[in-house]
């Protein structure tokens, strides 16, 4: 668990694990020019809901359907992890770790690195919005994440003073099978 048990029960032992996915930061592009300004605004306003059909390849989003200014087919080009494609149906798809290497739909934005894990861990039904940031802001967020992960992790031993029956019944107190006849 990410929360401390000894002192303050609300103190985070691992603050980087407290990652609600309510706002996901993105850098617009590389094909945001394939969308009118009102469609960029609709993308950023959302709200979006994480669909149940996502996997390691992609996170599918439900929400307002976006329209393309110049059609939804482009010449296939490389896809970075976190790229957000908008196919012809108008619902964004965030491409994740096992994404394809190239794709032919316009990419309206790209999720910044520090927010990818938050989105990847979002459960189906999670509602979120996107916030556009500059490349400088994305780099600063990456540096802040690295600084947060750099210190040694504090380890706190669990000391039990009570052994309720619920705890004992949940433990495997027998290691292996014993033959009582021997």
C-alpha cells in the first residue's frame, strides 16, 4: 500500500503512487493542424471516459466525437508512446506501450511521459480531461518526476500487536502436507 500505517494513516510512503487520472497533460500535435480550433477546444474540454476495451496497445476514450478539418487519413508516420490518434469515428485513442510503430490517422496530441502511468492505470469508467502544456512544461514535469523518484524509498516494518481470527484464517499456517501416520 502507498499509505503509511504507523504514524499518520494518511501520510504517503510513496507519493508517486498517488496518481489520480482526472487531468492528463498533453503536448498538442504533431497533426493538431488537422483539426479546427473548436475541435481542439472540444478535445481539451472533454470530458472523456476510459472505455472498457483498452489494453497495453491502446486506451480507448468515450466522449464527444471530434471532426477532422481535412479528412481522417494521413500518410503513415511514426507513433510515439502516448500519441493520441483520432480515427474517422472521431473518438480518440491513446497509444500505449505495445502500440503499432506507424499509423495513418491524425494525432491531435501526445500525453507527456509523467502522466502516461496515470492514464495506463486508469480503470474503465474513469472520467478525465486533457490539459495542453508546452514542451518546456513537459520537460519540467519529467525533471520533477525524476527528482521525486531519486530519493531512497523509506521502508517501514509492519509490526503486528493483534492477531484477530480474520487475519489468522487468511494466512497459510501449514507449510506443505503432513502425514499423521508417520
